[in-house]
C-alpha cells in the first residue's frame, strides 16, 4: 500500500519551528529541505530570507506536488549586516559583543508552496530586539553553555539566552524561528487548515 501523501509539510529540521507548529495544533510531516543556502547571495535582509524560505519550500514541494510545504529562514541583522551562525567561540564572542547594549532586528521569511495549485505565499516579518549590556563574564559563560553555536546571531531567546534580552518589539515567535500568527493566517486563508469546533486543538488540516 503506497504511503499517504502528507497534506502539510515543514521543510525544516529546526526543532523550534516544529515545536511552534505543534503548539498551534497542526498535524504535519517534517521533510528538511536540501537546498544549498550558500547559492543565494546576501542582500537586503528581508528579501534574503524571503528568497531562501521560498527556495527551501519549492525544493521539497517539487517532490510532493500535491502537498502544502512551509519553508522558513531566520537571520539576525545589525543595520544591513547579517549575522549568521557562529562557527566557533571567537565568532560567537564577536557577535555577542556587537549585540551587547544595542538594538538589532530579527527577520524570518516564510513561504507556503503548493506546486499543483501553482501557489506560493511568501513574506518576511521583522522584530526589533534590545539586548542588555553584557559583561565579559556573562558572554564567556553563555558561550560555554554551547547554546550559541547553531543559532543566528549566537543566541536563543527561548533558551538560556532569554537573560540577554531587555525588550522586544514585534512577534516573539518570529525571533524563535517562525511568525506563527502570520503563518496560521495564511494557512486559514488558503483553506489548508480550518477552525474545527470538534477538535480540542481547534485546527484541522
């Protein structure tokens, strides 16, 4: 018997994005995109994450043309300078020193693609984040936890890095990795998910 084609797919291996969608009550399959992110040149931060998220979604959607595929990409930007994931402790320290006591922006691009419906919904959401001024000891301690190394900008607002953040302006889930409000709105508008009073979680895929 052939495997059932998933109606909704998350094209990301990020456990944070998976958790956010599960918390929203969605049922989906995780199929990480294999798109080469290095093939996209750095540009305006919002356009960069929109381009990457759409490319990731399309790569997976090409394999599952009947499914709706969610792609996403998150970056930290200071002005037009994009901070990626630090490669080592020195890079993590440089990033955290740069963010210390300053405001920066977190951009998450998302795309929802269905090949057979010839549909691609894409947008980029921006959240402004204000860091406290960090001491050298605080930076060293945080780096030693290991948390910065797979995070854009070298911190995780939903983890130990919560103590770094003085305030935010905008979507919290956007900083975690996915603007849940906007994604759910888009899924509802396309009819991919529906409000279901008979479902305790409230959403039906």
